[in-house]
């Protein structure tokens, strides 16, 4: 079983444009959320925890440029890559968008193939395991392409769920993930699983990682969840 698909939030008030973006993103294997108003964005971001945001500059309610500023000002959202979409093609507008915090700026009309490449490029920086790359944390190495984990040269045998859990934790060392967030990321949003299940699989992951007598790299944060390191 593969890692949970990276989730992209599309913020676009033109319905036809939003549908085209969603269709192409889903065809690329991404999970997609959509909102059409700037006023809805913060709620959607905090509820859905997207891996990337496609943000139109011109929106009803709060503008895209102001939303980008707000997202990059908040500790819990500043790490989410933002690609600004805009009909404004002047250099000063591009500079303004990037200075506000956008990670990339794409002018309309754009090539869908190029936009998808830019999406993958931004995700490569934040979700390496989701696109088949190698992750390292201390003496632990995870190779997503070969689905292999080693620790100090020792092969760590993991089931598919424990592998996805470890990959999620390794993508953002130090971040505290709640049980609900891990359920969404590892099991998927459309599958009902009790939060207690997370504890069981974390226990299995710990046992496998420490089978050679190594220290436990997973930190339990009481009342909050789990973190690596």
C-alpha cells in the first residue's frame, strides 16, 4: 500500500478553472480540496492540513495576496508551500507575490503541464517520501522507492502501515502530530479508524526501530500526539 496522496487545496473562485485544476491534480494522483472564497481559506487549511496550496490572487472576500501573508505569518501554516496564480504578469506583481511569501508565482493563462511540474517540485521539498525519495533522521534511513528502512545498517522490518507512519514522522522531524492528523495522513480521510489504532501501530513501530537495542526516537507528547525527535 502506498503513502497517503499529498493533499492540494485549490483556492479559485472561477468554477470552471477550479474544476480543471482539480481534474488534473487528481489525474496526477493528488488528493484535492477546493474553496472559492478567501473567507473560507483559513478554516479549510486548519481542518484539511494541505501539503500545498494553489492560491488565486483575485478572490471574493480576502484577497489571495493577503491570505498568503496571513498563512506565512502563522507558525502552524507557514511551512505549507503556496503557489500564487494570477493574471497579473507584470514583474512588480510577481515580485510582490513572492515577497509576500509565495513559494512560486504562475501567471494566467498557464500551461497545465508546467503547473503540475511546479506542484511536484514544491512537494519534493516538503514530502520527499510521497514522491519516492530517501529520508534520513539520525541513524535511520527510509528509502520510499524500495520501501526499505535501515537503522545503523540493520534492516528494520515494517508493515505497510508502520512504514507510512515512519515516513510521515520523518518528513517533519520535531513536529507533533495529533492522532487525528496521523489517521488522516496514514490511513486516509475516507476510512474510519479509531484513534486508539494509532497508539497500537506506534507501539509496533517503536518495537521494530528499537529491536537492535537502540534508543526510542519517537516522543510521546501527553495530550497532543507523537513526534520524531
